[in-house]
C-alpha cells in the first residue's frame, strides 16, 4: 500500500489498517452468506460494451442533474452511517470531498455530525440530500425533516427496505467493540439529552412502514421524496402512484435481505416500469469503475451512487481521499465515454450494452 492509489479498489485496504477489526467488519460485511454483497460488483461483468467508432469524442460533457440540481458527473455518495468511526471529522470531511469534486451527497439520518454543520461546511451549490428512516416515533422524523428543510437540503431519500435490520452476524459478533462515544444528532429532539444506548434503541426499533406513510411524508414536506430500496417493477409503479420524485435502486449494499438480485440486474425493468412518468431512477451497489457507471446509465439510470468506496477514501485521506475516489471515477467515466464513442450523456443508450448469461461469465 505504499504507492498512490490508481483505481477505486486500491483504497479499500487502507480502511482495514486504520480502524479496529469491529469497524472494518461493520463496513465490509453483508447479511447472512453475503451472496448479494458479492453479486453487486460481479454482476457488471455480465454487461459488455459495444463501442461506436469514428465519432468525435475530443471533447466530452460529463455533467448531469438530479432533481434539478447540477452535478459535474453522474456519481454521488449514498447514505452510510457513522463516518466518525473512520475519520475524526466524519461526514463533514466526506461532504467537503464531495463538494470539491462537484458531486452530490445523501447525508445519513444516522450520521455523527449534525446536518446543519455538514451543510455549513460545503459550497452552497453542492446538492445535499437528507436520508430518512421513518422511525416508529414520528415526532423525531418530522423534527429531522424541519431541520433539513431549514438547512437547505434538496430532497429526502427514504429507506424503505428496512422494516427490521438484516441478519448481520458481524455486528452481533463485534458490537461490544464499537466506539461508545459515537452519537446520532439527527434522531435527537430539540432540548433532549440522549444516551448512545437510547439512540441505538430508537434506530433499531422495527418500523411499521407502509405506502400510507409515503403519502404522510409528502403531506408534511414540500421537499421531493426519493425512495431507496426498490428492486421490483411492481414497487416502482407504486412509487409513481404515491408521488415519488425518484427511485434509488438499492439492496442496501447486501446488508438487508441476502439472496436478492444485484441492483444492475433489475435496473432496466424498473426504468421501463416508470417510463412516461417524471420519476428519476438512480442506482447504488457495486460501482467500482467508470465503465460500471457507463453501463448503469446505458441501462437507464440518471445517476449512480457509491457507499463503501467513499468510506475507503475517507479512511485513506479524509476530505482529500473522498475527492480522490470521486475524481478517479470521473476520469474513468470520461475515458469510457470516449472509447464508446459518446461525447455527452445523451449518447449513452441501451444499444451500447450486450448482456451475457451468468453461465458465460
């Protein structure tokens, strides 16, 4: 690890050397046998690129927008909890790296830095979205929404695939070694003092969440609502019917229900299910290379998000490490565009993709 990282996966080993074994397993691990965890990055190999030659790609425009917010390239950072496990500046360092890269960030409801401090740390034009779990105690949810609105967050990203925590055996084995000083300021009500144990109990309560709660959410806020965790066309159509502004195709990084498909494998059918609506479709899970980004866009995603790679960058060099991970993905994506004959995102179309059966991988 003495040499400078040159690709995203080069950053991963730094996390293991700079945190405890318990923290490393917390970020590395998936549910049960980790089938889905392994499938997420491997599934991209099924999608082969069919480049177009003799097109002028001397200049390429990688920019896009999500919900009207401009990004310099179609990669953002997904919500992940507890960045203070990895770096003393936690989500503030992550957000600064995202801002420097011209990217977007979804701040986890279970972040260790306050949403106000994170918003104050970045350029005002940086698209910050706020992640929600609709907790059993709705007063905590509404209080967090009001704070996000006041701080200028552009949308709410709601996790809908977590009625209960997945079977994460690595947490049960290593929980005693987690840092007891870590707190969750977004689940604290104004004027309330709360222990870490109480915060954990709030976070881990089973959620009695239904589609009616999405309608409730839309009634109490004017912010656009993005639903994170959809893996079927059926749920995508329900998202449209219930007024979602966006869908984040996600399997929670393989940390919830093991054995569900890799996100790239269900992307096209979800895009097709919402066709004709104004719902934007994004994807996270397994993005490691610029070609992965291009494949996801060719299959219909408007943008993709990364989770673990941002944590790896944070472990490597804080704010600068996050910016470096995003910068590598941007350079690789721009190169992939050129080699596929694409000078803008509108040139990235489904006919660039050939799909192989798993038996041929």
